[in-house]
């Protein structure tokens, strides 16, 4: 088989999972500042390199223009604009050989970077966080001829440690966080 390079776009949904990204108690243990990510669209570009029928390398760059629900100590909730940039390098393991005429499934593992940007983080900045990236997906050709574009569906989990700096300069306690991305696209 001939090694091939492929660039492909995809569109999907960012799904925040788990505890709030930032949760700080007020004086005496009262309700304090809390920031919770809200689901949003995500746009991804993939660059893949096929090594064999069962193995490939892939790099991704994703952007999600989302919102953060900010709960203040007074109980007020505001949705403030934020962005999420995800980048990864991973190895793609095809669990069924990639074929131009049939459905195939794959798993992926690699490393990534999660960067949170935008107005929601202006008072509690965060450095980019390194992430373990796990994924699974499927691919199917769009035509019976077996040539041309294929439909691709992926679920990716960026597991990182979220940590922020409060207005007084003290860092928050780092906590594990899952940034999930469901995407569909062409390849």
C-alpha cells in the first residue's frame, strides 16, 4: 500500500463533561465564583498520514467559540464569551482494515494541548494545559465505487488538569477535566 497524506475538515459539538472548570468558595464556605463550560459548535481540521492498512498518524487543530456560565457570589449567572483551542498529535489504530468499499472503525491515542481564551477567562487566566487524548471513530465511503470522499465520525476526549489564577494572583487547585468533542466530516 502507498503511504498517503490527507487533509480533512469536520464540524461537531464540544461537550463539557464533569465538574465546573473553576469553583472557589467565598468567605465562611459560602457560594463563591463558579465557571461552567457550555456546549458549543467545534470546527476541526485534521492532517493524517497513512502508514499501513491498520496504522496512521494524525494531527488535529480545533476551535470552539463557546460560552462560560459564570455564577457569582451574589447568585447572578452570566454567559460570557470564551473560546477553546484544542491541538493534538496521535496514532490512529484501525480496528478493521481501511477499505475503499466498506465501513471501518478506529481508535486513537496521543497527546494534546487545551487552551482556554476569551472574556470569560480575563479575570482568571489559565496557561495552556497538556492533555492525554483518547478517541474512537468510524469511516465509510460515500460512493459504491470506493473512490473519493468518505464520511467520518469521531469522539475525542482531551483529559487535562484545569488550573486558573485568581484575581489576587493565587492559583486554584488543579483538577482533572474532560473536554469531549463529537465530530462528523469528510476524509
